[in-house]
C-alpha cells in the first residue's frame, strides 16, 4: 500500500507526458487546433474623429480705416479716443467747410439712391415669394421641385442680407446729415460697430487713415506648419479651448493662406496663416486671448469599429479573427475605413456585436477551436453535476495542455 502511494505521482506524471505527446503528434487532434483566447472585444458603434492640434489668438475680424479729405475742410477736433466703443453713425471727428450745403445735398442724394435700391429689392423679393407659392405643396416633392424651392430660398436669403446692408447705410447717411449744422460744421461718422483702435493725431499726413476702427466681431488667427497645411482646407470644423472656457466652442476655418508668412528659404521652416470664426460669441475671450485649436480633418459617426490592434494585415489585405458561436476562430477579411486614436472603422467584413480577438497570435490557424479563461464566478454546482464525467476530464485535459 505504501509503495502504491509512492509510485502514484510518478505514474501520473508519465501518463500526463505521454498524453501530451500523443495529442501533439496525432494529426487530427482537436487539442492541436485549440487556441487559448485571453482577450476579445465586440464590434461596437463608435465615433472616430481625426484631428490635429494648433494654437491661435483672438483678434478683431476686420479693421475699417477712416480717411479725412482735406479739400475745402478745416479740421476742428476728434470726438473719440482710442479704446472707445462706437456704433454705426457715431460721430468720430468734427470739421468746418463753407460748402456744407453741397455736402448735405450729396448725402441726401446718396441716401435717396440707396432707398431706391431697397425698394427694388423689396419688389424682387415679392416676385420670388409669389413664384415660390406656385410650387406644389404635395409631399414628397420631386427632385426638380426640391431643387427649385432650394434655389428660391437661397436667393431670397441673399436679397434680404443685401437689404440689411443698405438699411445700415441709410442709418449712416441720416447720422451724417443730422450732425451737419447751419453754421458750416460737419462730422465724419463711423460706418460700423466696433472699437477705436488708432487715432492719428497728425491727421493722416502720409495719406493714411485718420482713424482705424476694429470690428466688434472676433475671430481666431494662427499659423499652420507645412504638414498641417496639407491636411487643411477652408470650411473644416474646429474646436476652441481655453482655461477661461468651461467647455470647448465649435467653429469653422474660414481662410487658409497657402503663401508662407515669411519669404521661404532652404534652411527655415514654413508657416501659413489661417483664420477661423466661432459659432458663438463669448465675453470670456477678449482680444489677445490665447486659445487651443483642434482642427477636425475627418470624421465618421456611429460606425462599426474595433481597437486598431485587433486588425492584422498580410499582403495588403486586412483581416480580423472572429469568434463564432460554434467555438471556432475564423479569419475574416475586412475593408478598413477611418483610423485614429487607437480606433479602426470597419466598412465591411464583420457586423456590429461580432466578437473578435484582441492582439491575435501570428501563428493562429484559421478555423481553430478556441477556449477562454475560466470565470469561477459563473460556475454553478448544479451545472457541473449535469455534465458527464468524461466531458469534465476532456475539458480539464484541454485546459492543461493549452496552458
């Protein structure tokens, strides 16, 4: 009895070794084709956004120069100082002239002409709206009606925008006329809303502007590297970040200058100016504020995707290893889409909720059987009792051999 206890472990070891050799050598052995899968993931619906980061500074969107014609005018005084906020029609400076009546007549003539242009636009808009009313209201509309309706709406929008500009001109003319006195004194008024950036006390001696007004509407100015320029084009969406903001602000690239900011040389790097607008204004960002800018170069929303390291590639053909419900690992060719920040869009080959292996072994064989780590928390005694002893031994042996 004691000898049996002594030799039992040795015999078990020999049996275990022999069984391993047999299963490995046996051509149709299932164990030979069984792989141990440590990690896997589902194909999930994800958003993939390709971006690059740059910087910018808040600046006025436009600058408006105000010129002072010296002919038959005698300067009296400035009515604003640098840093003053002005609106369209705000008097900027005062002058005297013996021909003020003629100036007033010129302004009234320009105002009358502008009013005529507004009346013409109103008549044109009425005709467009009348024609728009003739388009059938049935739904769905055919493509011709849709296109026609869209063109009419766009034209009406453009005409209304032009009308607003002309109405602002009327306000400027009224302000100039009202600021003219019978004593021969007149003023030059601002034609836009903004902030007085510069006042030239020398009265524009070199034919330059006598006053410069920066628009109250801000935008972002910054530079791009040569590599960034190749990825960028006007109209791309951006996100603006700053420590002064609680959350990022969306925006759009408006201008991208393809000419370098400085004369290019062989030894220096090139940088290119860009400007972007914000979709919403905020008083948290003042002129001169430094901001971070994330430029969105490509975007795919709600697409099937997996981690990049789940995708393999041989001879320019990408594929994944999919785990089937029959317990097999199947090599599945796929078509790749957008890839960024560790995510890979899959256009075809697998579908949502399919399970694929993460970081598969290069030696993995197609159609292999697979096993996964045992989760003891999921095992119930009642389930084990229902399983035949022969199957219990089989699965234990497979697990031991794979480990």
